[in-house]
């Protein structure tokens, strides 16, 4: 009986496991992504530079569209994947917190000042 219970719990864990290839199928992924946009904008309001400092090392005057797309990919798309994977939200407020904290924390670490 113990073996049956262990086998059931192991199969339940693997059925609910999300990895990079299927993270977008997580029930709260879109909410984390939407709140990542809010966190990205909050970081910009606080004065975080985003990918601008990094791109300026390779390009003296980068186009604003490149900076926008790079920030969008890093802070929103990658943020949604990492926020969902690290926090594993089970309800709306957890998804909101996972999305908002990721870009703000990354922007604080990446900014020079």
C-alpha cells in the first residue's frame, strides 16, 4: 500500500512539473507575464536603465526600437518564464508578485547607479 501511494505521488509530481519547453502552459503564466510588464514600467520609473547600458557597450547610439525590443524580451518574456518557474504561483496574488518582483529586482541589479 505504501508503494502504491509513493507511486501515485511521484506520478502526480511529474504530471504537474513545468519546464522551459512547457512553462507557457502553466495556468498563471499569462498573469505573471502581464505583471512583468508592470514591474518593467515600475523599474523604468525608478530610473533603472534596463538593457541600455549593456547595448551601449557595443553600439554607440543604439536605436530606441532595439532597446525597447531587448527590454521587452528580457524583462517581460524571460521574466515570465523565470518568475513562473521560480515562484510557481497557485493563485492570482502569487502570480502578480512573481511578475512584479522579477523585473524590478533585475533592473536594480543591472543598473550602474
